[in-house]
C-alpha cells in the first residue's frame, strides 16, 4: 500500500474505486488544478500491483494519495467491499465520490465543501457534462456550462423537486435512483457511517448500491440537494459488462424486496455483522 499522510487531516476525501490506465493521468491533472487544496485522493484498485507506479507518478506528490486494494482482491465481484475499503482509509469530513471516467473542474471540490458548510445535514450532486477531449484548458478554464441530460428527469411530472434558491433544488426519494451514482456527488462521512455503509446484499451489479445508500441517508434524516453550479467532465467510455453474481432481473427483484422491507421498518442500518465506524477508526489508527 502506498500512503501519503499529512499532519493535518484533510477536509475532503476524494474516493475512486478501480481506475482505468487511460484516465489516470487526466484525473490526477484535474485534481492538481483544483482551487480547493485541502483534500486527499483514496483509490481502491483491484489491479493495484500493476498500476501503483503509474498512479504515484501521475500524482507526483502534489496532494496526499492512498492507493490500496480490497482485502480479498476479487475483481468485479467486490464493488461494495472496495467502497468500504476506501471509506476505512479516508480521513476527510466530507466524501467526494469520483467515478474513474470523470474529471473535476477546478472549482468543483470547493463548491461541494461550501455547500456542506451551508447545509451540513444534506448530501449533494452536481452536473456531469459529456466531453470528447481532455485538454488542460478544460481543467483550468471557466465553468464549463454544458448540459446534463439527467436534469430533464426532475419535473413535477416525473420526479418532484423543490427549489432552494436559483442554484440548488431538493430531490425527493424517487429521484435518487436516476442521479446519485458517484459522478459528481458528495456526502458527510458521518452520514455514511450512520448508515453503516453500502449494502453488501446489493453487490454484483453496478448502480444499485449507490441509490440504496442515498435512499437510506434520506431515511436517516439527510436532505438530498442537487447543485446546478458544480460540474465534472464525463469522458466517453465503453460500458463495462463484467460478470455479475446475479442477473439484472434478479437484482431488480432483490432491490424491490429489500426496499419494501426497509420502508416498513424505516431501516437505514444494514450489514449488521459489520461496524464500519469502528473498522474505520481502527484502520486510521494503524496508519497514523
């Protein structure tokens, strides 16, 4: 494991689970241009041994990096455990989720931290703008005002929303399924620990674990706010069709069944055999 630890705990932990060789340098470059500097990058990588030199060289010591792997190292079958591994290694008060094919704008992390200061009992999403190139000018320039096709989902006729001001609006439970997915999202570390992380029962097919946690954070009392200002650039990529432990139909049936159970019981605590808060405390203590 390669770990760079500062004396001062960073405010924001940027989490990426797995990484693609062709995007590593661009992601690191985007983070280097960030105007908000009080962050760390935590990367959990099932090909850790193959990419540790590449990732370390890309970061160049310009910000704290933790590059590690999951305990049992089972590629593609272990998304939730990879996310939990990242959380255990993260020291920030706020988590920024960054999928491995997006690149932050220079103002993105600062915007999310500002929103968190204003709305500490909320979690957030921003826009994801598709681009076909990643020159440095995209990272250094002004706010990229492209559209996000998902924004059209939020209307009174599809998913209800309530405007807070001219820049952000609040989303109700149905809408999280079509938005909160790790592209330009953040939430308080405390919210994830309170919910005891992602649900291992939903592992094996991409996407369900994200919206499930968002739903449970709402049940735990956190508001869901979408910001029309913060932006990431989404690079075109081929959709991975990795082997899953269940079919999509089986996952839909499982998600529906678990959702009904939780709605009845108002449950937001899952993985009763695991205490993510305690495990994180022990992990960070061992690294200090």
